[in-house]
C-alpha cells in the first residue's frame, strides 16, 4: 500500500535520526572511557586502527565507529502456517512439552564491534496492539545464560560483538577491564500467524580500509570474501573475520546504511 509505505518512510526517518543521536552519544562516551585505559599499538603510535600502508589513521574508538560500515536490519518474523494448523500445533506442543518455545536463533556472537537494537515486539494484525516479546537470552563472561527482561523503559539496547576481542581488548593495559562480547540466542513461543515479531537493529563494523594484521587483509576485503564464499555455497574458513580460529563468521542478509530516551549495555 503506497500510503502505508509513505507513512513507514516518514516514521522510520525520525526513528533513524533518534538512533543516530543515541549512537553518537554512546560512541563519545565509549571512546572517552576506553581511551583512558587502552595502550598504544606497538610500532604504530597511538591510533586504534590504520590502513595497510598507514596513510589512514583512526585515532580513537569514535573515529573507528564513524568511519566504519553500518548495517541496518528491519526484521519481521511471522508464522507460515494457517490459524487452524497453529492452534493444533500449539495444543500438541503444550501437551508434550511444558517449555514449548522454539529455538529460532542459536547461541552466537555478532561479528561486528557492537549492535544497537530495539527489543522485539509482538504486533497483532493492523498494528494497533503491541506487546513486548520475550525469549532473548544472553551468556555472561562466566558462561551463565539468562533471560533478559526487557520493559517499556528499554528504547535502544547496545550489545558488544566479537570485534571487541579482535581490536579492542588486546589493547587494554588492564585485561581485567576487557569488554565482554555477548553471546545471545532467541527463542520464540509459537504465535498466531496473524501476529508478527518485529525488531530493528543496526550493526557497527570496522572501517573497510582498516587493516587486520592477523588475517593480512583489510576488514572490507575480509567481509567481501566472506560474502562471496557464502553466495557461492563455499564454507567460510574458521577464524576469518573472527577473534579465534575456533569461530566461524555468520553472514546475515543486511542492507548498508549510508534520541532514544534510554540505553542498555549488554
């Protein structure tokens, strides 16, 4: 519907502007806090990142964020079964299993520096009745998993990705203060097919021309090679684009992106 599309464009423009403001505030504070406890890179002076030849320097965490790729997600999860099939399946699951939530996304850590996202909402047909979605689990630094209890006060959530292990934590003078890349998973209780779980996220990746000495390539080349391997049906080699050779990158279907009231850091 053209009218609905125009309304979405107008609303999303205002929303994205709010995300911009919140992210800028987060980047300023993160850069200030980390700058005080990070040591200079050996042999490269003070920048957090540089290009391969050193001609481009990203002096601070904020410059890394501002110069990096931003990938935006608008997701809507909806059941593909009929209402009658849904009711039958729900009754069966309730009968056979007290905990009948379906594992939608297995435990994983995002590949980027961090992600800013809104808690998921369950939207009924027509978009007038919305409730907070549950089923979002995180794993802490001790390996303990817990359900995150989001509420109406959580407008925008910031969660660190594997990037902190690649180019931030190895720069700390005190390793006890390292940032936690947060593994997380999602389970969704079967819902009526007329309803949808909607979610927004914006992932922040390092600059395309920033050089990764462990891999011997720029972050832009690493991402391009990973996408090409996925599109051609080839496996992405373990460790490429990740902080450990035991990890494998996940490529998500994303679109490049040329004042939340509250923030939460996970």
